[in-house]
C-alpha cells in the first residue's frame, strides 16, 4: 500500500535517525546537502525500512514529501 509522508530533514548529523517531535517527522542524515548526497541517503535509508521510497516534493528543501510503499 502506497502513502505519502511529510518529513523535515536535518543534514550533517553524527548518525541517521528518525524522530517524531510535535507532530512532525524529523529525519537526521549524515550526509551534507551537496551533490544530491542527502537526498540519496534519505531514499536509501527509507528503502531499508519500506519496500520503496521516492521524493515527490522538496528536492531542494528541508521539507520533503515522500511516497512510500509499505
């Protein structure tokens, strides 16, 4: 089943993790936002948790909408 989720990304962090804070999903990434590295890490990590993941909106923003297949 596919659904969309909205995440807020923080880059250049010591480890990857996902947290819920004040009704928002925060994703902490190790990569820097250079040469699409943070977006690639985000998709790779979400594909480990779900069947598939794609960025629908927010390629150049900290606020992203992801399409995930559970």
